[in-house]
C-alpha cells in the first residue's frame, strides 16, 4: 500500500525527532548501560528515517519542505525534553537541539 507524501513526511519527521531526542539523552546520562540503549534507539530511528527519506523524493535532491521539517523536529524534541525535565531527568541541554537536528537533517540531505 502506497503512502501519500504528507504521511511519509509525518513519519519521517517523527523518526528524526526520536533520533535527535536520543542523541541528546545519550549525552545527558553518565550510566554506560543507558547510553548504549539510547545509542541503539538512535540508530534504529535513523535507519527508519533513511528509508522514509528515500520514499519522499530522490535522495540527490533537497526536500522543498526542509525549513518546515526542521521547525517541526525542533518543536517535537523541545516539547519532549521539557516533559522529561519535568519528570526529573537531569543534565539535559536544550541548547543543542537545533545543532543536532541540523546535523541529522544534513546527513539525510534534507537541508
């Protein structure tokens, strides 16, 4: 069953958001076991996002909705991190959300 473009973009941004979230959480914790878990979750979300990226449009071209995608990813990640901070998570640096999002989006040739 083919998915429409809007649904693919929603799934793509969701997986990118999850990947960015796990990068930031991995940097925030000191426990090696938890860091490995966050790294595994990052890799899983990143690989799924790659597959969605290939379905959106050819990977040699940029996505026209790139700025909108970046804003959506940053908003999702910031909201989730604020929720986790309110639950008692420590050492979370909200200032690196934008740079982490840009890094992943550029790796996937979105921006």
